């Protein structure tokens, strides 16, 4: 099943019908904080943390201006976010995202993920950001909309059609080009004879 295919849209429609049932909405709160750290593996945009609260559930998104993050350090940060959430009385799930910045490549090379240096400093900054963002939690509203439209994309399905069209044009030109050249010469000779 490919996204954008008719069966893909059927599946999206089926899922939408499931979620159209109106349920009583819970309050939705959002808090955010950011910090800059002077580390060789972190770009100028530093760390940004967003907390989304729904009841006693908290989702934490940590965005790091870095070229990826080591798997071990990612797990440490997720555990830290979970523990910080429990300290505040929440069931907290988190995710660590990176910007794949190229700002720090020129200094340290391309392979310099977050977590190869300054782990303690980053963990302290995340802890500080968590408390700052949780103190800023406020009620928010949001809305969304979607629209469907068709786009024809050049791909493997059209490559055969294009190749056959080009072959047909070349076959026609093999016959038509000599006739066009001979016809042009005859018209030129006729025009010269009239002068």
C-alpha cells in the first residue's frame, strides 16, 4: 500500500470515520523552554523542550540542534524525561529529535552526534528546561484542516510510457525528417528560380 494511492485514501477515510465520534475533550496545556549551550556537538539553536499535558499524561519533545544523538545518550535522556515527569506526578513519554545541523560540521567533521561530550551538562540543562517548561504550562486550543488534491508525479509507472513516446517520435522523425529536408530544398530552389 502506497501513501496517496486509492487504497491509501480508503484506509485514511476508514480511520477518520472511527475518530469522528465525538468524545468529551480534556484540557490541553502546553509549555516550552529553550537554552543555548557552548558545546562542540551543539549548534547555536541549542536545546528546545516542549511539554504537552493532557490530564495526568505528559508528552515531552526535546529538539537538539545537533547531528543526531548517540543511541545510549538518547535512552538516558528519555529515562530522564520519564523520571522528571514522575516527580511532577505525570506519566511522561518523550522523544529526542535533532536538526541534523551543518553548522558544526566544519569544526568537528561530519560524525559528531550529541552525547559524545558534555553529557552531564546537557542532562542538567534538560532538567532545568523541564522545570521551566512545566512552570509555563498553559491552556491552549488548536485546530487543523486537510484537503486532498491529485498530483501526477514522474516515477516508475510513467517511465515506460515516456520511453515508448520517445521511441514513437524517433520512428516518425526517421521518416519525416528526410521529407522535411527534401521539401525545404525544393521550396528554396523554387524561390530562387523566381528571382
